[in-house]
C-alpha cells in the first residue's frame, strides 16, 4: 500500500505584509481563511500540523498531499499572497532509518 506523500510547507513574510500590522492584508486574509476545510477537500490536503513563530514572521505546515501542487491549497486560502512559500517532500526519520537497516 502506497502512502500519501508528506510535505513541509515553510512560509515567511515581512513585517510590512503581516496581517497583524497591515490592514489591507488582514482584510484579504479574513475573506478567505474560513475556506480552509473546503479548500483542503478540494485539493486533497490533510493538514497534520501548523505552527508559527510570530516574532520571526514564519509559518510552518506539515501536510499530506498528492503532490507538490499542495501550493494550490495555500494560494486558495490566501497564504500565498503575503508569504514566500517553500514546499519540500519530507519523510519521518524513523522511516528512513528502517530503510537503511533493511539494506
């Protein structure tokens, strides 16, 4: 059985584009953020974890998605218009260690 790929989505924005300080970004963000569940179903995304480092203006998501096109989800929910996105496929260290032990 093949598992769904897991991706680390790392986002960073400037102080000037932070919705905490930028009224225009906050308004745009509030208009789309409520569509997260609907967008996740549409893009076949399962959010496993989401964290932020508020003082550093960083946001970290771990998601299961069919491909790196997970970016489309973040565009639809508004994160892409005020953040730079980096998406990388990741694996649990334990899974990699098991693979090494088998060889």
